[in-house]
C-alpha cells in the first residue's frame, strides 16, 4: 500500500498536467485554488507563504503548513519560485515545476523541484535606495573605505563601543538593487554585540546614536569577502540604531 502511494505521488509530482501553463524559460505552473483581489507581489515586496517542496521522485524536501508561515523577500527566492509567486494573488495556491536552470543553484543540475505555494500576504518591502549602485558625491568616506550618509539624526550623545550590545533595524541590498536581508523579514529588530558583525558594521555603528538612521556603502573587504555563501562585492545597508544596551 505504501509503495503504491509513493508511486502515485511520484507520478503526480514528476509530470505536469497537460493543461498547465508553460513559460518559455522552462517554468511550468498550475493554479490549485483561486485567490482574492488583484494584487500581485512586486520585485521589492515581501511575501508570507506556506509551501511544500518535492523532488521528482515524490520525496519531500521541505514542508511548511498552517498555522505557520514563512516571510520571504521576493528578490531572495529562487528564480522559478519568484516567477511563480509573482503570478499569484493573495489566497491563491499554485503548483510549480521548476527546472534546475531556474533554481538559483539550489536544485541539482539536470533535476527539478515541484513547489506548491499558498500566498498568504503581500507586504511592501523597503524601497531600493536610488543611490544603491555607488556612494554619491556627498557621502562621507572613512580611511577604511566605508562610505555613509546620515538619513535621520539620532537623539542624545551616547555612541556604542565595540563591546556594546545594540538593537537595530536594517535592510541590505547589493549594488544591483537586490534586497538580500531585512529585519522586516523577522518583524522585529536584531540584537548583537558590535564586535560580532562584519567590519563595516562594527566601524559604522560606533559613529551612531540611538534613533539615528544611516546608509552605509560597505566595500567587499569590510563585508563578506571571505564568506562565499554571503552576498559579494560592495553592499548597501540602511541601519536604524534602536537602542544601545
């Protein structure tokens, strides 16, 4: 009985139905349930989703069902999943057959994933800075190569030390404008010691006071140059210093 069920699931997962929507880039999708409204997620938005991911043989890679939901930046999703979610409206469920070419390096070469997604909510993400490509002429540069602009003045005079613990809200982009991290994805500020983050942050945070917001252009040598699993090159962060403990 279990073997028969596994075989049925494998066929169901591996073979898109004849009436599925086929895109020129190899993505295949099919709506499972209708949604409500007309709003679609934009490239800079954040979405709340539930999902199941299968391999072609029917084995489950990952499963997140109600009442839990994941919050993701659309720009950070694998290309095929991102394209699928952007077709959807809130409340809709859609199944997608995603080839490795649209897997963003997360699907083994020559294989595919099948992802069934329920779109719970679309939230506006932080707007991409207009000067994300490079520090503008009026940015201040430090001897290390860090560049910054004050977007909002803080209150008081106390600044963090290297040994301080701080709470911050932040968003980070590549110079191509791709949002790769934000406290909006977690719904609360992050807390950490000043000396336990990338060098550009350790330097920059010690210039700020509580309530202040700065934009930093962090060169690769002060960011993740030694960690290939992280975004590479110059990175841009908007940081709000919420509290210094």
